[in-house]
C-alpha cells in the first residue's frame, strides 16, 4: 500500500518544485503582472483594456545578481517617475521601499513595451528576493503608486497547476484506499 503511493508522491513533489536551471545557483521565475495586486488599487478608465504584463527573473546566488525581462502592455499612459522597480521586503499586499530600479521613468517609457536589465544584489537582498519578499511595481501618471504589480515568485502556468493538483488528489486517493 505505501509502495503504490510513493512513486506518485515523488512525481507530485518534483512537479511542485520551483523551476530552477540545471545550475544550483540559478533560480528562474516567471510571473504575470496585473492591476489586481496594486496597492492602493489602480484606477483604469472604464472601457480601457486592463494593463497586463509578464516578467521573467533570474537570480544568480553565486554572482549575487538579478536579471529581468518584463513585457507589459496597455498601461493608461507611459511609465513616468518614479518609474518601474523592485520593492521589498514585503509580504503579498504590503508596501515597501525601492530596492532596484528597472527604469526611473525619465525619459518616460511607452505604455506598451519591454524592460530588461541586470543588477547586483546584497546578501540581504538575495535572501529577501529568494524568500518571496520582493514585488515588481510599474508606475504611471494615472497611478503614481503603481499600475501593474506582482510578487516576485514562481507562478505555475494553469495547466501545470491543474496537473499538480490532479496528481496530488490521485496520490491521496491511492493512499486512502490502501
């Protein structure tokens, strides 16, 4: 009975592990940006499309660096000062100070585009970002506190999340029958 559930539990555990490259010192996360996490809530004019984005972040714990590639679209206007940046340390829904600028908004960035770059991290910053205590925030004139926001962490795409849940349910069911 235990032998039947162990392989299934091993598969579930492997799928639930955050995406990491083959090198132990690299951590790669991809996550969506939305207006839903903005704090205070972003104000989007009625009839306008909701701004969205997708971010990829690579954290290199050996080089003490963070690399980002952020695609965004449909902002209410250009990215303006204070720009777009990583904040932390903060739990989901909380606010914190700027850690690293992606852009300072001077000159303004377009309402749809890409921000990419790399920066060095301190030991404390490395610990905080790997603990999920950073968020990415994009500021516009209409939403100076932030229009797009996302906690910096891995978010499984829906199909993977569903597969993980289904396999977990199957493992639980096999264990209960035994």
